[in-house]
C-alpha cells in the first residue's frame, strides 16, 4: 500500500530544518517528495509538501514526528 501525506509547514524558514531532519531519518520509506511553492519570485512564509511513503510500521512514527513540529498540519490518503 501507498500513503500520501499532504503537509502544510508554517513558518517555513524556522521549521524547515526540523522537517528536513525528520524526513532524512525516515528516508528509506519515502518514495517521492514534492514541494509546492505559491510565489516563484520570493520565498513563501509557509511550505506545502507532498510525501509518497511506503506503508509499514514506520509511517505512524513518521507522522507522529512530523506532528511534533509546531503548527504543522497533515492530511493523508491511502491507496
């Protein structure tokens, strides 16, 4: 099974290093990472990221770790 996370990362400048550390830790279960930017001319204050992950026991740990970032929101779908 595949799980897709839609993630809204607030305060991108301060939270992106924490986010990067977490997804690096769980990199073996991440198939695809796509970052979406609203404004191509400047850095947006928030980020929207799509993660396609392989469903296994680490998915729950990944989601819990991501939710530890202040203000982050995650929606997911399982295919």
